[in-house]
């Protein structure tokens, strides 16, 4: 047996186990070793059957008898029944829908049962409890491994739940791996100095500690090590990508400071210091001759577009050093058509009078500013025509959706790529755009309003330099946020009515609905939007016009409804939480969020950011059905937090990164997501990775690290 031995070859497996292993992605012996317990049970928690009380969660050990399969009386679903007996009593067990149980458990076996104690007509029983064949676990766990005889061992591993695969099976086979002597052959990829520096256990020790800890502290040390390892590998990869990117050539753009300053002076507002500083940093990056890769983070409404416009201006009005061809070009990519169109219009405002042309490419059509007949307006053009102008360099600025990266769009001298709401794009899409230019890589600016905790952004975006717009434009009044419990619903509608009478507009966000099937989820949400709009129109706001927006609508329907709202043909827009990030309707100063408890705090913060677009007092009404103290406290944080980052940190400390940001979508394990609570660890992993890559970019001195990185390449993704 070696780490690469296929699991089914190493151990005897029956069909349900094979399925479960497959589902968990466990293919090899090594995969099994890296399948970590989610927690540890303690044998001292075990109850005597004779003392069980109805309603409690309990663990019991006993002998199983009377196992039989039948069909449940009413619904005819398969049902298994048995009795478990210990010295103090007996308890009945029933399972529904788990026919494979009968195959795995033999009459007379010692089992561990964990579940809630219920009662029926005075008899207590467990319904659908977890069952495992106990064998000699838990009392003997780890004993042989450590060679300790006398010491009582109270911890036993509990693995992530999976149908068909018991913790006991996993542990039993891991124990066999340990006994095979394989651990001694493993070489730790993390350099010893680093382990020593941070007091982390070596790999074989850590593997034993995590599966068979003698004490809680061993398990913790092991978890710390593996979390460090994962983050360290991510950082190594990010740092490597970063140095690769920085080694590329890009256009050396030395912008004329005076004309850029003039452009900024022409803004209809005074740029904030934060905007000025970001612009200056970007202009410095442009001069380096190597491609920039920068993330611009700023709360909704902090004015990222202006930064994009000023730096775009700098690029399209510059001639790169040593080149004498025409315009450099800029691509601005937005995640939805609505946003692309809105940014196209914003850019027109910024560039009007400069004589600089702007194009728009979306799936449903293309536009060009200025039009031939009206130098203040745009005109619709065919995609073929626009592509031609982009290809010959005639149009320097192109705004668009992902249609921008279709094969038919070729730039002549693409020098700068801006990605708005970048978290909504995959790396693959980003790479496609940046690879369009072969000789010179374009400078890259990603913009995001998603406030994520520092640890998470250091991990996910370790390859990017960071600029933060931590300042709101002057004159903005903070949003007044009110938590609305069910009893205050009517009074709140009355208050909103007043706002509508004053001529303001209102967004209503329907709750998030979790559906396993994403296509179905969209349909369910669309339905709830439509129904809620109908209810509001007839029962609550009959005097006002209600529009809707959800992702099941066609693009032209969406555009029309959005336009109607922008032009105040409708007063209320009922929408989902996902479609229109960044939408800008200054007169909409009220937002009502239904089912607020289903959103993360930073998400709520982002939603309410939609009404911070003008100098009217803005209101956010946070409706919640849940009156639990914890929910209310969490929502209260929303009304006091100064900015999105503060909220993100708060959320992180309350709920943990895994629950909040779902590590799975990025390919980060729950273990490492948990470690994101720990800024020191993330910074340490980053520093170590930085140093190694700075000294030895190709990891020549670290062949093990190199092969680890190659093995896991592509497993981290940043959608
Ligand atoms: P976001 O960062 O969310 O993309 P936008 O760029 O859309 O924000 O800007 C939000 C609004 O604030 C826009 O109407 C914009 O014109 C305005 N704005 C941007 N910067 C300033 C500023 N320095 N002073 C006043 N208003 C500003
Ligand atoms: Mg924006």
C-alpha cells in the first residue's frame, strides 16, 4: 500500500461505500488520509440506555438485535427496525429509507447510536439515528498508535456525514494505513524551518493527531497545521502567478499629468482623497513597463467608476514610450447587460467633449458614441461594424459584458482591462480577456464592492495589489437603517408611503430562496417577485406604479423595466437580490429588504448601498420574520457599522467564513475557511510564501512544494 493505491484496491468495499467514497472524491489511500474528522466525540458523553430521557440528544452503545426490514405503514417507504440493548436497558430504533443499513449491520453486533430520543405511546425510540459498528472503538482509539497502554482514551473521530460510509469504517481503515508503516515513508512538503518557527507538527504526527488525538490540543495542533498548509499552498501559487504576471511586458504608459488632472477637474464633483490616491497609484503602475494587477475595493457608492474613467482617459490619450502607432485601447467588462449599459452611459458623461469614442458590446446589441449625426448621443451599430472599429483601433474604449471576450472581438492595442464587480467573473474569463493581447499584456484593474474580511481577500486575491476607497463622497448622509419586526410591517408601509408622496422611489428586495437546483431556484424566486409585486400593487401601494426585475425575464424586458424605473415611470421596483448589483438610480432613496435573516450582513450592506446614490436622506427597512435575539443583534450591527469591511469582520467573527462565504465555491476546505478567522496565520503563510517565491521563483530548491503545487493546480478557483 502506498499513498497512490486506489482505495478500492487497498480495502474491501461494498457498493454503498464505493458510491459514498466516489461522492466524497476519495480515490486513493492518500485521499482517505486527508479526509479529516469534523469533530471528536467523547466517550464520557455516552449514556446508559436505562437513563435516556425523551427529547435529549444522546449517544449509546449496545448490542443490536431483531433487525428487520419492512415497508412503512403509511407511505410504503422502506423501513428498518431493531433493538439496541446494554446492561441498563433496551431501546427501539427505526430508520426510514436506508435499506443499505441491513447489509452493513449484523445481528449481535456492537453499535454506536447517536440521535434524538423520541417517544411514541410511552415507548422511547431513536428515529433515523446515526449508527456505526462500534467494534473496539472508541475506547481503544489511538492506543496502539502511541504505544501507550495504561492511559484511557476518550476521544474518537467523527467524520463528515455521508450516506453509506460510517465514521467507523473510515477510522478502521485509517488505522490500517497507520499500521502499514506508510506514514514513515511520507516526506513533509513544508520546510522544517517553517514548521519550527510556527510550532506546527510534522506531517505524519499531524495525520495521527487529527485522526486519533489523545487530547483535544493534539487535534487542534493538527488542524492548525493542515489549515496553514492549505493557505500556504494557495499563497505560494498566488505569489507565483503574481511574479509570472509581473515578469510579462506591458505598454509603458506615461500619462500627461496635467491633462489627467484637467479631466478630473471636469468631474461634476470633487474627487475624494481616496479616489485621487488610487488614480495616482495606478498611473505609477502604468509606467513600470510590466502589467499592473490591482484590486480596487470600495463600498457601493464610493465612486469606483470615476477612478476607472480617469485611468482610462490616461491610457487612451497616451502614446507608449517607443511606439508610434495610434490609440491604446481600454476594455471595461461588467457582469450584466444592465450594468454594462449603465456604465456605457456613465462613460459617455465622463468623455463627452473629449472627442474620444466609446463602444458598447453586449449579447443583445452594440452601440457607439458619438453617433455621426449627433455628437452628444449614441447610435446602434451592428456587432460586425463595431468589431471592425475595435480591430482597427478606431474605437479606444469598449464597454461590454462577457460578449467582450468572444472570439470575434479583437483589439488592436489593448492596454488596459477593467473588470467591474470582479468576483462575479471566473478566472478563466479574466484570463481570456487578458490573453487577447499577445506581445503586451494589458494592465488589469479589478473592482469590487463586496466587502470581504481581510484574511479572505489576502487568500483569494493574494496575487493582486490592493487599493481601497475607504471614503464616501462628501455630503452623503448615512443611511437610516430600521429593523422591522412583523408587528411593525403596516406602520412601516405607511412611513414609506410618505416618502413616495415626496417623490422618492423604492426598491423592494425579495428574500433569498435556497433551492438545491439552481435553475429551479431562479424560477421560484421569479415567482415570488411576481407575486409580491401583485400583492403590493393591489393591497399595499395601489396609488403607485410597481415594476419587477428578476433573472427569468428576457433582456429587453429587464431593460425596459429598469429604464421605466430610472425614468420614474414606475415608483417601486420589486427585485431579486442578485440581478442588478451596482444599479444607479439616484431618486430611489428607500429600500425594503424582505427575509433579511437569510442574507449575510455584508450582502445586506451591499443591497442598501443602492440607495446611497444621492444627497437625499436614504432609508433601509430591514424586514425580518425571525425575532430571535441573535438575529436581531446581528441585524442591529447593520445600523451602527461604519462600512462594509467592518460588517464583514463582524459577520466573520459571528458565523465563520465557511458558512458565510461557502468555501466550496472557491475550492477551499472548511478547515482552511475556519482558519480565516486567524489573521496572524494567514499573514504568516503569506509572508513565508512571498519569501520563498522571491528567492526561488521556480521552487528549484523545494521540489516537494513544486510537485504539491502541480498536483493541486486548478483546484482553487475564484468565481
Ligand atoms: P461605485 O463605487 O458603487 O461603483 P459609482 O462610481 O457608481 O460608485 O458612484 C456612485 C455615485 O457617486 C455616482 O452617481 C457618482 O457620480 C457619484 N460620485 C462618485 N465620486 C464622487 C465624489 N467624489 N463626490 C460626489 N459624488 C461622487
Ligand atoms: Mg460600480
